[in-house]
């Protein structure tokens, strides 16, 4: 029974250590620049980051707001949320 406890504890410690090493081994993120075309009269309401994504809320003067989604590590646009009025 004692051997099972020692082996189980070793597995838990090894798993935690390997996950910590994996996260830190990604290296540093290279700086990036992305140019996003928006309407001249549009307004950026909010910029929010969550994990590895950046969300930018765009409010055009004569239209419906939408949200642009970018990958925070590469700067590439990965999605867009558009809203339709009813």
C-alpha cells in the first residue's frame, strides 16, 4: 500500500512539473503588426484581451457594431462577430 502511495505521488508531481515546463518552453512571443481596415467614421469602442485572443469592438457611424477577433500571439484575424438588428 505504501508503494502505491509513493508511485501515485510521483505521478502527480511529474504531471504538474511537465505541464509547467511545457508552458514555459514556448519561448518569447515575437512582436507583430496588423493593419485593420475600418470605415473612416467608425469608432473603436473597446479592446479586450482574454487568454490568447484579442477582441476589438468596432462601432460604425451608420451601421451595426461588430467585434473583430485576433490571435494575440500572431496578430492574425481569426474571426468576426456581426450582429443583425431585428
